[in-house]
């Protein structure tokens, strides 16, 4: 299939070694304040959720699976809570992903660049924590990772990938053209990238934000999936501030929150399973979904 036709020999070996996509874990979580000494000891309060065998705060990371877990750092939207993406957290962690939510840049006038550096810094710090015997993540963090985010967080994830060579993939929901411009930054990004957009997004209109970002990406594997009838705020769970802003523009959503979020997850999970774990069955599933789903429009490039 075109989706994975040019895999390297090393990637094939990784595919054979991974079986996480069939696992189902409980959800453990912990609170970490990462400190970036290069930015005046900036503290980045972060909620981290990870696969465990018993759910709860500071539960031991899953021990029955001997492998390592890929890491996702998810940036929230403007004036939105990190907890607005519970449906993503609750769907991805049981399948063997660590997901971190920075709680920074929730001010009225956030810095998109600081948020981007936070995302990249957290990915690096979680990987480094796996080298520390006293860390809950000791020897359990994979080098594969993904910068994710919604709206402002999605645009900042793009800036993070431009800023840091350690970011390995991008999966972004209705990304905003940030300041500095994530559209411009996309022209220097070559990692695998997926954009999920809403056809009825009147806040970050696809033709102004997501489509130019997609067009500028230099990735050898990139895709934009536009969900018919989907809105901007329904990429997240209820946010009063987001819904209030969305109510001032047209068109409104033509599908429900649950329907939109189900479509997001339908594509997000197999894409991540393939790009972060090398799971061939997930690549085949992704292909089959694309070719048979009347609820989306898409464009892609695969070399």
C-alpha cells in the first residue's frame, strides 16, 4: 500500500517487535512541574497520563508489558482547559500511549512560541526521565513521540516541530495560524503529519488555516482529513468560552459532539499506532477507512 510502501529495513524490524496496539491498560496519572533552566527556570505544570495495571494517581506504570511506550504532548486551545480533551486521553492511554498536557499559556494574551517550546521541552524531559531509576517512567519511554494540539495548541505543536528536531511526528486538530506563523513554519517540517479539520469550522476556517498549513508541509507522509459538518469547538469536550466565541460565526456544526469526536478517534488511533509503533495492521485499517468513509474529505501525500 502507498501508506507504507517505502519502509526502511529498520522500521520493519520495529514493526515486528511491537504488539502494543492490541493491549488494553488502565490509566495512571501524575502531576509534574518541569523546570526549563534555559528560560529563567520557567515552571511548566503538566498532567501526565500513562498505561498502568491499576488506575489512579502515581500508580505504577504497566509492568506486564516489557516494552516502552511512545509519548504524546497535547497543547490545549486558547482559553481552554487541558481537561477539555478527556476523550482523547481516555481513548489513547489504554492502547499504550503516554500523554502529557501542559497547563501553561492559559492567560488572556498567551505566547504561542513559549507554548511551543513547552511542548518540545516536555517531550524531551519525559524521554530523559526514563534514564532516572527513581522516576515512575524509568526505562519505559520510547524515543518515538508526537506533538499534538487543538487550535492554538495545534499551531504551537507545529512551531514545536520547527523548533525541536526531537519531535518525531505531528497530529493536530483544527490548528490555528499562530504568531509566529505556523503556516510559514510548516514549510520547514518533514516529519509525518496529520491534520484533522472541521468543514464547518468558522473559528479557524480550513481554507485560511489548515489547508495552507498542509500545503506548506514538506513531509513525505502528510494528510489532511476534513470532517463534514464538523466544527472547531467540537474537537474538544465542552468549553464555555470556545462555544461562546463559536456562536458568533457561521456555519454552525451539522453533526453532534460525539459523532465528531468518534471520527477524530477513528483516524487518530490507527495513525498513531502506525507512525509511533510501526503497526502494519493499523496502516491497513487507516487505508480502508479513508477509502470507504462518506463523512470526510481528504488529501494526502505519501512517498
